[in-house]
C-alpha cells in the first residue's frame, strides 16, 4: 500500500513543512525551504514558486535555464500534464495562494504516476502555509529594516544634538567674552575668560596664553593659564620657536604635535610631566603675531 494514500502521511509531511518554514530566517529562506520540502515530500523533480507573474525561485533546472514562460503558462492553464524544456513530459500539480491567488506553488515529476488526491491536497495545504509564512517573514523583514533605519536616525539625531550643544556652548562662551570686552573689563580678566573658554570647549586640562616677552622678544611668557597641578612648571617662559606655543609664534600658524615626548621641538619640562599632545594657534594684534594660545 502506498503510504501517501493515508491521511497520516499527509499530516506528517505538512507538519514537517510548517516546522521548516517556522525556522527559516527571512523571506528568501522561507521560499527556498518551501520549494525544497515540496519537491522532497511529493517526490517531484521540479518545484517552483510563481509570484506576480514571474518565477521567483525553483529547483530542478540548471542555473540560468529555468523555463519561466512555460511554467507561467502551465500554472495559468492549471495543466496536469505538460512538456518542460530539458525535462520532458511531466505530471503537474499546482496550488494557488488562497484567497488572493497572487502566488502559485507548482511541482512536476516525470514517470507514469500522476499526483493523487492526497498529494494535491497536501500541496494546497503547503501553498496556504507558505502564503502565511511568507507574509509574516516579509512583515518581520520590514520591521527589522524600519528598526535599523530608526537606530541609524537615532544615532544621527544624537550626533546632531551633540553638535548643536557644542555650538550653543561656543556661542555662550563667546557671548561672555564679548560682554566682558564691551564692559571694559580689565585685560587680565578678559584673557582669563578666553583661556577658560578654550579649556571648556576643547576639553583640555592645560590651556595657556603666552605673549612675547617685551623685555626679550626671543622668549614668550605666560599671561593667563588654567589652574593645574603643573602650573608652576608649565608657566615658565619658553623660547620662541620651541614647543607648540613657541612654534605657533615663530611660524605664524596652527601647530599640532602628536606623541609629544618624541618630538624634537618638545619642551622637556612638558614631556616630563606627561604631556601627550599639544596644539597652539598664533594670537595677532593688528596683524602682527604677539603670542599664542
């Protein structure tokens, strides 16, 4: 007795089919699992899924030689016997997605045995299950894509917020400095406000404004600095042309020194207290460099 003629066989095959679809990850995997299991369960050499007027996936044909037009015509005519290119005469069984009929699961096998009632009913059950599983997989894929886009957007929003906050902090600091200047605050107070603002905006723990020594222009002296345990060491005058601050004065440009201790122009006292990097910009008065920050 053919085991396929019993209802228990069909239930067993459909259960295995549903189990396979449930563990497929994504629409493409669901489709591949469906046509593979349909072909195996129904002992068919050919299985294909047709959607929206095209063959989206198939098994049993050589790569690049799927007879799309023939399969679509066979499904549309609901043929039970047809000749397929490269395969020959085949018994056909097809089941459309219900109730929309937007897709069709089609199987074909060679030989003398046509598909019996139980096999056709099984294929219809597989088609219904595939329609639901594919719909769920597409919804989940869309949700994942939406979540990914939301995560990207959230990251971009966070970056934008950080930029806006930095700009706001800069604006507030510049406003305070401008207010102190327009209010004719003492020069040391204005300079200290600039130094504190640079420390706040850039995040450095050592910031100093150096001015060319009026008594010896080959040196620069500290006029304002942030409070630091190394203020005494770092507050000593430096020779113009040495260190980031001295180079900014002598070369009239922004100077950035990475790996400070290994730089030939590094100040030994700065390297000794653990300075890792330094950056300095020239400060000009009437277009003439008078110091560095």
